C-alpha cells in the first residue's frame, strides 16, 4: 500500500527489532512507506505479495544472511530491477566484494547516521 507523498515503498530486512524500529521511524519521517521483516525468508515471501521500490538488507542474520538472501532475490526475474542496499556493521573487504558481484546499490554502515541513510536512498531514487 503506497500512501506517502513520495510514493516509494522500502522493505527493511533486519533480525534486530530495534534496528527495524529505528529504520521505520527515520524512513517514515522522510515520507516513505515502510515494510519491515525480520529474516531473509520473510523478505522473499513479502516480495511475492508487495510492490517495493528498494530493499534495505542486513548482512548478518541467522539462517539466511543478507548475501544469501540477495542471491535468492536475484534468481527471480521480476525482482532483478529492485535496488538493494546493505545495512551492515561488517564493512570488511570480502563483504564489499561479494556485495558488488550481486549488483548492490550501496551499503550503509551500522549504526548509521539518519541523514546519511536518507541521502543514499535519495541518490538511488534519482
């Protein structure tokens, strides 16, 4: 359901409830519609039922991490155009290299500065 003046829906995927609450608050203050889920599997299920314009994806999650989730997303043709930005406390060279292979729109290091997050999102939507 798109009800923001921005008409953009962002799916936030993170296994930490507080991170989801903070992201929702920041994004809704900027007039985005926000859907939050706590796992890679929930992300994949949500994509089947919701139209999203951007996915903010945590890298470190149990069962299916962010890289594995993104690999699964990219297997579906209907989702290949959805930009994905990683939210991560892990900015190691390996993570960045692997993310690049999967066509990531960028990443924001956690804990993130709200203004930096919003600026990066705006660049994606330009």
